[in-house]
């Protein structure tokens, strides 16, 4: 089961040139409880808390843990932006 989705848009703000050849933004995902599985665009990326590098564009972040409802957010990432998300999971 997945809760409702919310779209978060990153403001362009002060952008810093990035060292990599591909420009990205950063999303730091914290999970409650800690250690939940984090998926970026349906690909497992690790366990929370975790920093994620995103190409510019629309992405879906999903957080899962056995015994809890899935949590997801759709967001639009911009180059050089950093944002923090906290995924608080509800018990099933």
C-alpha cells in the first residue's frame, strides 16, 4: 500500500559548479525507523539515512520496511540543489 504522493519542487537558488561531468542535485533521505530500504526510481539505493545524487528532472523516492506502509514522494530535482526528506513510516 502506498500513501498519497506530494510533488516537491527545488528552487534554483545559489548553484555551485559540480566536479562531476554530469550535473546533479542532492537529496538527503532520513528514515524513521532508521535502516529502511530506499529506492530511487524503483532501483534500490541503500538504507536510510542516505544521500542520493539525482540528475535534473522528475524522480520518485520510495521507502520500504517490513511491517510498515510504503512511503513515496515524487520530486523535481534541479542542478546544484540540496534538500532533506524525512520518511516517517506507519505500522501496518
